[in-house]
């Protein structure tokens, strides 16, 4: 939620500086995520001065430049070289002196200095409008009216708008704070609590509205009274469509709302002010001057304001004229009934719709409008007429409108206020703080609650209509705590807990153990969204995917079937911010369906590496991440888990250049490889990325029956090391060599490590050399040379017969 400081202050009884106001808002649960200064003109024209051109002569060394002297109100005029074709003697101009920073349109700021231009010093600049950020024109300098005072600040002439903008992270239950008045109400309640004085927001609603005549009434009927709870409206004639006044455009621009025309801007202005959405119809498009709120048959076509033809659901609530739909209630207007430059008479709508209906229609048609976001969280059903009067008054003042009907207010099922009983003991238990009863009542009264009943144990209150989320005693406790200030909650000296036992705690221990290892190895843990974009996946992957029904956006419409894509989003996000060396890991879930209403969640551990593993230093050069590094990390994870790891097999995958897999008992527990450039390109990633995916469920299933720890005495004998170099075919993988050696089943062979690969023409065409270190150990006695040689000969013979290897001497 975006809140303007200047705008908010109009409703506060006292002015508070932006920093303190930010603290108050965060204290009452309206967390301020950012506070930034807003300037309608970047730099607010600071340092720019009005000057008068005294002389203007041709530059002696340049045909298109002119040498001027400019009076800026100082003792001596400035000598300025100017290239504008329209500069002349006697003009009032905008001058930037040396040391002043200007903010050109679409360019970086420039701090001026004394400069020599074609051999002559220039002490400043005579500015065009695009050079100071107030326009696009660069055809010549900006000439001010003759009456403009020389030496006066340019900011006093243009009066650029300045403000401070709060970005508030609203929780879904705080619909009452989705407006400037709603935020002001909470601030006043906080001040009342902490200043020991009553504060109330200044409300802009008029006491009365003069109706000129009732010549153009529009009848309103509600067929679906559950979906439309209240509908108020008013006809206004003789309006003039024009640009909104500067003060309104400044306020809307400051919060990111683009001004359009006075009527549209007024509806947007009142929405941001009160939180109540409005809609204006061209009366000429309301056939027979009848408004009917109803549902239409499934499949009915409707063209919305964005000129798109949409197919309606039978559940979509529509605003209709006598014979056709003209608006999707609470969501989006129709193309035909919208306000045009020729519109003279409008019907202004202020209604209250069922949040569930609006949410479903909004999501169904992917129309996430400001109006829908308000209605789906609930609006103040008691305030439709007040807001209507407020908007009508603005239209009368800013568009010359005349009221052409009485206010129509259809309220078929008046809503009663929600009574809630608060037990004082429950308040203490839930909040952890003892409140005086009088303080509780003062806080609630300042928020608009009404006291129905009060006794020594309980307090019964009715919630105001602008807080439709208040239904439980816990909601009341939250209101009390936030106005009192979350920072004021006492921290207890002792904490009581009830210990619990867990039978299958190994997966949690394993996760902690692996997380510690990866973090200490330079990996950072990430947490990505399990809802992702179906566009990442092909038809085969989408066959058993879990699609969202009420997706948050068009891009987030499926539960992820793979960990790869959401991780690549994080990789791309960091690469775009110049973090080029990344090692990430994530524990997450993938989802699939096995039939109607049947779903499967699989736990995964995903690893992502890209870029360099270390920066260049005086001691060593940086090393780039590769498949061998990632494979080593995966092998270490297996070793940490005491996993019965055997070997990797080469497999294929459409998204990988090459892929290695590890299977145990027919279950794939690990897949890793290098991601194809085509896949990376779809995420705008231009460097190699390596990915490993542990099937955590399968891993835990194997470990469940293999989590015994064996204790053995350390060997008393020293191991014996032997090196072996062989020449084999270039196409032979080292894995086959190691498997062949282990197949000899020499019990005293403890380890095999490849330490060199060498290719040379002297070995013959298509040959390479592999050098290995073999470690032998007998736990009972020291191995003799004869015993080691016997084992080495067995290995060599097997390699020669099985792989046609030649031993290098």
C-alpha cells in the first residue's frame, strides 16, 4: 500500500515528521517497508536562479555558439557560452551556476563546473526545459515571463511538488488501512493512547449535498442480494471533461496513479482517500436509465474497457442496463459505458459487493484492479453514501457538475454490527500483558468500537463497519496490542515449555547435518516459491502437474513439478545484480497428481553452482565451478549420510547437456549435470550453470534401514601406496576403469584415486594415459612387497584382458 505523507497529514489533527510517523505506523502493525522522498521534478530545481540576458554576441571561435553576459542579481554578471538558437538580449532565463547539479530528462545528473568552450570560459549554463527535467523540449532555452524577478529561485516560479512516500506492507486482514483516512485513523488511535489526549482524523465528507433537480433519475434493482449487499448512486449532468487541477495530479502521481481526466481522477482520488471504489457510467449508455445488478448465463460475451472480448461465467456479478451488461461489478468497466471526452452526464456508483464473488471474478479473468483488491478484502458498507457525496462535491467543483437526481440507495438486507465478547483473562493470556480495563476501553473507542456491555470479567463490543474482519476475541486482542504498540509487550523472565518426543527424527538431523556442511562449503540456502509458471514446462511435464484454480497471477499458475526452474529464477535474479559467482542449495518440494483429487509431494535437496568458486588472489587463480566440483560435493553428502553409494551412471535428459544419475534398488536418488544453454537462455542466463537434485524421500527410504553406526578400531598398520599408469582408448571413461579394478575383489585394496590424465600422439591415435594411486592395507599385519606386487599383478592382468590396457613403465 502506497501512502503519501502530505496527503495523510491533511487528515491528522497534528503534523508529525515523516521519520516519527514511520515508527508509529510500524508500531501499530502497518509495517513501513520503505520511506522515500518524492520530487515531481528530480532535484526540485535546487540552485537554479532566474537571470536576465544583458548581452548576446557571436562566439569568436564558433559559428553556432553565442557569448552572453547574464545578470543573476549578484554584483557581477556571469559570462556564459550558449548554443541555443533562440537566446537574445533582455530575456528572462533559467541559469545554473558552477557547482549546481542539474537533472536532465532521461539522463544522469550533471554537476556544472567552470569550463572553457572554444577557448572562452563559461561560468554556468542557460537551461532548456529538458536540461532541468521539467519537459522534453530541447529546441532552445526556456524563456520566462518578463515580470519574473531576477535572482529569485526558479523553484519559487515552478513550485515543484515534494512529498515523502511510505510503502506499507499490509497484512490481508487490514483492509481498513487501505486508504489514507484508514491509516490516519490508526495514527490518531495511537496518539490518543500515548499522548493522553483524544485525537480524531479530519474527515472530508460534506454534511449535505445540494440536489439541483431530480430530472434524470436512474432506477436500481438488485437481483443477487447476496453478491451485492448495497448499491448507491447519483446522476450528475453538465459536466466538463478536462485535465484535473495540479494539486490532484501531484497527489496521484506521487503514489504512482497516472492522471487521466478530472472525472476518472476524482474516482481514483476518492478511492485512495477513503478505500471505497467508485465507478462512473456515461448515462447515455444506460438504456432506459435502468441499473440491474445480476448474474448472466454462462458464456455471455462482454467487451471490457481494455477492448478485450471476455466470456462470462454464470458466477460473475454484472451491472446491466435494461438490455445489456455494462460493467463487471467491482472489477472492470465495459467499453461502451466508459467516460469519453464527449460525456456530459454521468451516473456515479458507490456499492458494496461480496468479497468472495469479486475475488473469483477477478482471478477468473486475470483482472487485478485497484477496485477488485479493495472489494475482495471487504469495504465499509455503511460509508457508500458518504463517499458518494464526497465524490459528487469534487465533481461539482472540478467539472462544473450539477446534481440531476436524488441519491439512490438500495440496501435490501441491512447489516448488523458484529458483537464480540472479550474476556479480560483471555486478553492477558494471549497478549502476555496485564491491561487496565479503562485503557482497553479507551483504545477500542478510539478505533470506533462501541461498548455494549461491561462487567468485571468480560467486555462486549460491536465492531465498526470499516473493520469487517473483526469476528473473534483474538481479533480484539490484536487491535489492543497494536495500538498499545507491539514494542511495549513485556518480555517474560521465564518461559515454560512442554518437551515433546519425536520417533522418526533422523530426517531432521540429516537436514541439519547437510545444511551445516553445505553452508561451511560456501553454499547459501535459498527458499523459492513452490508456485511457478507453466510456461517453463513442456506438454509431457505438464501431464501430471498440479494446476492452480485461483492462481495469484497469470504467471503463477502451477505447483512446480521440478526444482530446477524456480532455482534458475534465483540464479538469474542474482546474476542480473552482478553477483556472478553463486553456490545455492534448497530443501523443497515438487508436486504431481496421480488422478482426480490425488496428489503426491516429493521432498528434494537441490544444488546450483555457477561462476567461480574463489576469487583471484596473490596465491592462486580463481577456479570455475564445473560438474566435477558438484559431483564431489554430492559424494561428500553421501559419505556424511553413510549412504551405500556405489557409482554414477550416464543418463540423458532434455534439459541437460549431460547428466549423471545414482540409483539404489531401482530408485533414482540423485541426478546432476550441466544445464543446456537453450534452457539457460529462457532465463536470460549467459554463463554455465550446474545442477544436482537429490530425491530426499528416496534417500531417506534407503537410509531408514541403513542408519546403524559401526565402531571399528583404528588400524595399527601403515597403508601401502602404489601408483599405476595405463594407456587406454580415449573414449573409455575412468569409471569403467575403477569398476574393473574393484571387480577383482581384493579385500586389502582400500582406495583408488585418479590423479592425472594425459593425452599425447606418442601413445598412438585415439589413446590417453590414466595415472592412479592405489592404497593397500592389512589390518592384521604389515604388508610385504611380495604381497603388494601379487595384488598389483592381478589388477594389471585384469585391466589388460578386460580393457585392452597397456601399463606405462
